[in-house]
C-alpha cells in the first residue's frame, strides 16, 4: 500500500473537488464536499481496496489524508 | 449458535399496506440546501416516503394488510392459531397489540397472541418464530403482522433521520407448506446498543417534560430524547462488517449456492449500503430489488414490503434470501421459498 495510490483512490470518491487538491497534508474534513455521506464512501472504498474496516473514530481522529493513510496501515 | 432449519413450513401469503400521504425528499429545503438534497437522494436513494395520518397506527396498517390477505386467500380467521405482532411503534405500552388485533380480525380466543420488539432485523427474527410455531404438531396457521410508523418517532428537524423513515404495515401468513427446507441465521451484539436508540420513555430514562422537548443535540440536529437517534456512520460500519459475512455464512451452512437464489431482499436502509452489499457479494444487480425510493426505510416492515411491492406478479420458483439488520445491534438472514406464496397487490390506507 503506498500513499500515492491511496490519495488517488480517495480523490476518486469525490465528484466536485479537483484531484490536484489531494495532497498528504490536506485537511479533508475542511473540503466543502466533505459530508457524512462522503465518510460512508470512504469506509466503503477502504474496505474494498484494502480490506480494512474504518470506524467513525478512525475518521474523527484523522485530520489529514496522511493521517488516514497511517490509520489504515496500522489496522 | 442460532442457525435454524425447518422443513415443510413456508409462507402461504403476503400483503402490505402504506398510507396515501407522500412526503417528498425534495421538500427537505428547511434542513439542507438543494444541492445537498440532490446528493442525499442520489446516495441514500429515497425520493419519497409515506406518512400515516395522525389517527393511524402501525397496527391499523397491519390490520388493513391482514384483512386483504384473509380476503384474497379465502382464509377462515378461526383457522389462525397464532398471531404475532412485531413493531417498535405499537399502540400502547400496555397491553400488547397482538390481542387487540386478534379481536379486530375476529380470530378465536384460542389464538396465541403476543408482540415482539425488534428493529430492522425484526421481520426475519419474527418469521423464524412463526416458522417454529408452524412446525408444532397442532398449529396450522401463524399470522405475522409487522409494521412501523417511524414518522411518529422521528424529528423532522433531524438531518440524519428525517430523510429516511417512512410508514408501512405488512401481513405474512405462515403454515404447513410443501416448499422444502428453510434456514435462518440470527445474530446480536448489544455492545452497539447506543447506535440506534430512543433514549427516553422506557424505564431506564422515564418520560418527563424535559426529554419530550426538541432541542439541539451534540451532533447539531434538533430532536428530543423521545425521538429516534442514529449514529449513521456506526450503523454503516456495522452493516458493512456483518451483513456480507452473515449471507456467506447462511449460504455455507444451508448448502445453498448464491446462484440458486432468485431474489435477495435486503432491509431497505439506504441505497448506498445495499449497493455495497450487491457489489461485495457479486450479486447481479437485478436480483436485489429496491422499494426504498418510494417508501423510504420502513424499519422491520421493509423486507416484507419489498416482497409485496417488487415481487407481486413476478413468475418463477422464487427462492429468496432475506437480510435484516439494525438496532440492537441485531442482524438476521433467511433462505426460503416463496413458491407457494400468494402475494396481494400493495394497498393504501
């Protein structure tokens, strides 16, 4: 699992936010498009791609895309 | 382990009833922007749902479905041995609703009547109870009535719950049927009790003027402690973890192949979730019918409502897999044949 692939997969679940905005330091919850439905898409994508179940605390405790990546790696 | 198998017991008939009043998701403009509404409709999949009139309870919707079922199938009410009512929006705290329905439906005083209280897994659970009774030597017919009026317990100022819940009542007649073997797999996890909850109004937190008042909750939504709360992410996470696993488990334990299943009837929670299951289990999309676009999440009524609204008039041998999951946390699946089941057209009341 590498961070560039993860960023690409993460960016893919967004419809309106340009892919180039997705960098490791991005505070993703500040994105206008972020919502609880996006959180569901994130959980679904992570389970699909990495066979890891993210829970709400994992998402709440992650500030940046990189934090999410490390959380997934550690599970 | 609650894995149950039955033989020569099956569903003889089904009927369902929804109220005529339509609540459109596009009218949620007081809760969210038009763009958010569009996205919610697209992801959650609910365009509209039905709300019961103020004087109509879940038991009334079930009563209407039951009278239709009895009429359409020429059933003698006195031939019904057991009546089970499952709801979390029953008529009274005391008494149970089933005896009230026994009297209204003209069933004999020799009928065993009782309520079961479970959420969205409830139909599958209660159906297993109905099958168990119908397997008993002197029991020929069990009438299972499952209905909800969640519109009564949902704050229409709660962005999480207001877009979801609709009302419906259903009737399922179970009896001795030559339809092979049926299987049920039942599960529970009380560690998740807080994920879907009405915190007040029971004995743990009795109703008082404070917990009847709608106010801003920690999550920013406006509701009272006497109205439904749901941690959507926790429930989604739970369902993702358990539902595909439970379906694989029942297929394995029953020895039935996924290819032998004609229809997978999922609890209609939200489209996003069902799409996830369909993809995860590699189910051909057309085999998992939806009715939540028109009726929303009707809690325990959603599985039988989907059968009635989507399978009425559909030919075939109709081997079905049913899956319910929700408050408790509680989840259950069943494999059974609807080959002998006569489905009445969907009613409005």
